[in-house]
């Protein structure tokens, strides 16, 4: 390098920096990975102590909290270690022919000594003040017993008794394994789970409630976006990076967390396809070591690996993986297997015996899942397989009324803020459940139906301060009548 230090910059980047130095609008300084709440240009005589601001790299615009300690250059320029190292490498490796770049359009050289007259003011980014997430240290004596886990799940999830029982035991055994680490020469295997159930049966809700009860980091991801490494989409390691973000980038806490991979049935092996299966069987094979336990390099503060993002190593040995999926058409595979048992004679089973069996999913076997398209190695790393039953009318009514955060309780709380009491009679709840059964989307249909019928009520009630109570009736849900409006001191039925 000569006596004068040269930096290669793009003209657009230079113009952008000039606009920022003049206080004009420019690209957000935190675009390197963290959002910037405010960009400030403090006076040159400002005290260098911690004033709530952090420095920005002159080249890549990343804040100091992402890059580490900045390197101060003359003329109030700060550069991160990564960019400084890249600059040295580019100049010393000899791979860049500076003479050829002189005539390249859009690129120009300038002498750092010329900056003495410009005197750009140092730019700083306001630190993002976030309350760090607090997770309790795992202690074997503080792990709730299976019956306590199930009792807590009962408060939020209606029905699904077998699923809650299986999940409680699996989670209890898993965290005993994590807390003890090892038991002499006997190594306890992981209790990864596979949940099978129709849409709206409560798979995701069970996992969310479980993570809240255990107070451990939880990452919920979707298998539909996962592809084999090297193709457009999320890499398999991205599920671990989401857990690391949920643990506030604390590797130790992330290694005790839970990862829930929804829509796992979407990575089933494609049948009769001549094209490369980059989002099916390849993803299953890529997840094998992840489920079993291995060291994974994941980016910190981002979902994808690149040169500007630091990497850290996370061991998945103690991470509990829970996979869930609706597995459409799996019932047909189960029915076909069961009907093969039929034979002629007195002991023959009727051909249509399983046609209207609502509990057909509970009879699933590993062989059925293999026929669906899940590879044996993948299923072998999910030793606990259980199913969730489809919701019937009675369960729908219970979901409306009984859980701690039931939909009806949410609306009652909303109207209570307006000093209005909201009630649903039994006929209205049954009518709502019947309409939800017709939609065939599980518990998700309940919210949509209530939103539709509560729209006019939520709009009209704030107009009249004399309304004291609203009773939703079956006639209102069926469209043959209206809700009962009780004023303060009298009752006035409203006719639709």
C-alpha cells in the first residue's frame, strides 16, 4: 500500500453517504440486520461515554451491536472489523487489478486525504432498547409432573385426552433427560413427537400452551418453505436460527427449547415424479441429523447465511422437536389397509365398516405413514406418534365456552369495557357449532362465524349508553330473529 490510503466505493454509495452527512434523507442505517429507531448526528464535541447510541460501519451500515467493536479512522469514519479485513484482503491478494477498475463505469477512486476538507460528522444509531427475555434455569425438581402438565393443558385445550396425556409424558421424560444430562452409562433417547390431526384440531395451540407452561423458548416454523440446501427457500438450519432468536440469541437457552415444525406432511416424498424432489424427500433426509442431535452453524440475527452475518454453533441434542400435520388422504391409506382384512364367511367384515369411522386416524401405523411418503429414517427419529380427533358439535360448544381464553370470554371482556354485559344462550352456541361443522375447518371456523354476527353489535352498542345487556339468541344466528337488548332497567327484544 502507498502512503495515501485508497478505498474503492461505488458512486451511488458515495452520494448516499454525502446525503446522510448533510442531514438529508437516505437509506436506513440499520438495514444491515436491525431496525434503527432514530439516526442522530451529534455535535463533534459530544462526550464519548455511553449515551444510548451506537456507531455505524461507514461501508456496510451495520450497527456496532451486530459487528462488534468498530475501528476508528481519521475524519470521524468508523469501519467494522469484517469490512476492514475485506479491504486488506482485496488490496494484498493481488486479485483486484486497480488499473482496470479506473475506467469502470460507476466506480471511482478518491484519496482519503481529500476528506480532510469535508469533515463528515460521525453518525450513530440509537440503541434498540429491548427487555431481555428471562428463562428459568431448568431444575429436575421444578419440572412439573405429567399430571400437572396435562391439568394445565386442560385449562386451555378442550378434548384430545390421549394427545394431551402422550405429550405430557413425552415432555416430562425429555426434560428429565436434559436436566440430568446422563444417567451413568445409560443414555436416554430424545422424545421427539409427531402429531397427526385434521386442521383446526389444536396442534399448534397445544404446543404454544406447553411452551408457556414450561417457560422455555419456542420456535414455530412451517415445513412448506423448506428446501434442500442450494435452492431458493429456507435452509433446514433456519428452524434452529428461529429458536435462537426466540431465546434472545442465548445459545444455552436455545439448546433447551422446543421447535414445532408445522405442515410436516408437505415434505412427503413425491410419487411418480421424474423431477428432483428438492422440497420433499431431500428435506426429510437433511433433517435427520437435526432431529437426532448435531452441531449446527446458524446465523445470529438473520435467517440465511451470508458473509456479513456472524455464525454461532447450536447443538440440537437437547432440543425437543415436535412435528405436526393434517396428512390429507392418510385416512384413505388406513381404510385400504383395514379393508384388506375382509374375507368371505361368517367372520367377514362389512366393506363399508370404515367408510364413516370418525376415529380412523387413531388406527394409523408407521407403515401407513411410509406409504404416504415419509421415509423410514425420518419416522424412526420421531418415536412418539399420536393423533388428534376431529372436533364434533359438543367439543365446538365447549371450545366456545370453557377454556380460559375462550372466544366468548374475549368478547365479553371487550363489551365489559363499555359497561355492557354479553350473554349467549345455549341455542345460540349450538347454532354456531352447527355452522362451524359445515365449514369443516375445525375451531378456526368458530372465530369467523362469531366475528360475522358480532360486527353489527360491536358497531351499534357504543352509540347508546342506555344499553346494559345483550343476549345472543339462536334465532339471531339462524337469521330468523335478532339479539335481545336489555336497557338499564327494562327489557326490549329487538326484532330482526
